[in-house]
C-alpha cells in the first residue's frame, strides 16, 4: 500500500517537474537573415511586445536573448516554449564592413569583437535547444559554408529543425532555391517583417515540437 | 609544441621558462601552435607588421573574448585555432572547429590555464 502511495506521489512530482522544464526553441542563422525580426513577430503576435532591436547593419544581436513562456495556439493545439534569439553565425567578421555602413572606427572594432563573442555563445547554446528554426535570407545564396555547417551540426545532434526562407516580400527572394538546397527539411517561405505566411510557420513549429 | 607570445610574436618551445613566468616583453598571453603550422605562422608574423598599439589591442580583445574569469597576471596559453585575430577588429572564425567542441584554452599546471569555452558541449558527448 505504501509503495502504491509512494509511486503515485513520485508520478505526480515528476509530472510537475516535467511541466517546469520549458521547451527551448532557438533561432539560428547567418547575420541579417531576420532572426530578431521573426522573434519580434512571434512576441508581438502572442505577447503583444517586441523582443529586440533590428538593424540593417549586420551583427545587431550580439548576445543571446531569451523570452520565456510564449504560448502559441493553432487549430485547438497549444505550445509553450522559451524563445532563444541568437547572434548571427559568420566565418569572417571585419570592422571595415561596419565602417562602410557609417560607423566610427572604435565603435566598429568593438562591434566586431562582440560579434565574434556572439558566435561562440550561439554555438555554446546549441546543445540547450529542444528544436531550432534556421532563419535564412531567401534573397541570398542558400549554399554557404555557414548554412551548411549549421544544418549539418543540428542533424548530427538530432535536434529537430525547421528552415525559414525569410524576406519573401522582396522581389529577389527565391524560396524554391532554398527548398532545393535542403530537400530533407520542411522549408517555409515567410516575411517576418510583414507577417506573410506566418500561420504556416506556426503550424511548422507544432510539427518540430511534437 | 611551440608557443607564440601574443604581444611580441616571440616563439617558445614547450616547457620554456617564459611560459611560466611571462615573456621578456611582459606579455603573459601565448598562442599555442601546432608544429605543422609553425612555418606558416612565422611567415604570417613576418608579413603582417602590427604596431605595438595593435598588438596590445589584440591582447586586450582576446582577454575580452575568452571571458573575465581569468587572472590577467598569470601566463595564459591559448589554443585559438578556431578564431584568428588578423588585426584589431578583423576576425576569422573556423566554424567546423568551433562546432567540434574543442577547448579554446588549455590550463596546465603552475599558473597556466585551460578554459573550456565550449564546456556545455560535454553534455552532448555524454549523451
């Protein structure tokens, strides 16, 4: 009898503990793909607030940002997760690129250093993730070393992946090219900025979280 | 395995006393270099003439990158093959190396450090 009571209590406690461990959804990708714009879209849609600042100059997000307990609903289902927005992953970070965008030298060098640290941090966080959304710029070549490395490493770690081909509102965007580059994944074309096709994106989230 | 002073570019063999006490120039930060890459490194060191100010800046930046938890008065040996600082503000990152969870810094005994920036990857290895 005592054993039955004990196992019942254990079950209940485990249930509570499980609920407390929040599902972590990471946004990964190269700089300026629109990770923070998508994070802001998700936060605006479900929490009514922004998550971070966005900029045309690359490496705007240089620290990992977390928004806790976002609940999204679709077709009677509900999904609660912690959203983790990460700095853009790059193979080369050069302060002169920032100077071209109108930044002062000292500020540009500081940004380059912080961006480099950001890449290390983003990679460090990868193993914490339960699922990852890779945000790619659909106007750019999808076959880059950065993209292939991210996709390959997620696959090796068995982390569920959803690929977003962002900026579908731009004329140069080629969603089909991104789909052709990663045929083994669900690739959804969206515009995080304008919310185009965002419902299909939320559907995709349920698929990788399930 | 050779080591190179971040500040003055001098090379030291494994076990050299400078690695324990600091380089003659006062620098206490050393790059750890694989033997097969030594010749390349020497060539690069000759080609890129960094000013003293640049070297100091790189040293400062590397300290910032590896974290504030290290003691700056003790010699530190870096295995920064994953990240190359070409000059202040110019970085090249070897993503394959970074994703491989290899440590960026080694701590040896007697005041040398190993800081595993990618320690969280240990979890993955255990899985």
